[in-house]
C-alpha cells in the first residue's frame, strides 16, 4: 500500500510509555493525518525486543506479562480499531537484545519454538479481530530467508491469527533483479 503511514518510533512501546503508566501518544499526528487523508495507518509495533520501556527488565516475568497485557489494552483503548498492526517485529534468530526476555515473558518457545509469538498474535487478535495482523522483520529478502519462512509457516501451521508478513527493505539498494525474484519466489513456495 503506497498510501500508507507507519511511524518509525512514535508508536513503539518505549516511545509511548517510557515512564511507567505515563503515555505519550506521539503517533497521534500520523494516525490523524492518515485518517484525514484516507490513508491506511499501520501501528508499529506491539512487541519488539529492541524498543521496550527501560523499566520492563526490572520486573518479574509475571509482572512483565501483566505490563504487556496493559500495553496491548492501552493501544486498544486509545485507537479502538487499527487497519494494520505489526504485532511482532524482528524476532528471527533472537538478534534483538530483549527478545529472550520477551520470549520468556510470553511463555517461551513451547512445542513450536515460537509459542511466544503465537501468544502475542492471539493477544492482538483478542483486541483487534478486524485488523491485518503482521509479523515484520528486517530485510528478510536478503538475509535469513529460510529462518524467516520457517517462522511464518510455523505461525500459520499453528493457526496463529497472522494475516501477513512485512519486510523492511533496508540495504536492498544494490540487490539485483534476479536475486530479488529468487527471494520472492522462495517465499511463495
């Protein structure tokens, strides 16, 4: 969708609730602009192991879980409906420093290895059943393609309420047409 607005940082949990129980909805400007101009607004992101509030790691896993539930509820209360949501961002290979903490908080790997992501999608679906729920990652058309495909297929096969996956196209300015075509074909198979 070319007529879409996605905030880079303003809707991430660390930006919205940097101080516990105090909300700064800097994403309102983009949300309202999208609404005014009939653009699609995509909320980015509910769970990410890189930009979460600094106070979160100091909590017990049980209290972190309660804080995540409260965060999801705060987003629901603020926006009620959202067309698109990046539910989880960049969980491949645990390359974000907070992913192990998020994984532990949301129930661990479980039988699929990705049960924590399934839980995040279920929580999002409970609040936003009419939204397009997205798993998003960093340049998965060039790096970690197989792991990315495995993750998305695992979520799909476990009946997680995932509707789409997003691909941040960082550093693809030098990708060849054949390399891009091959990566896209691999993701379709």
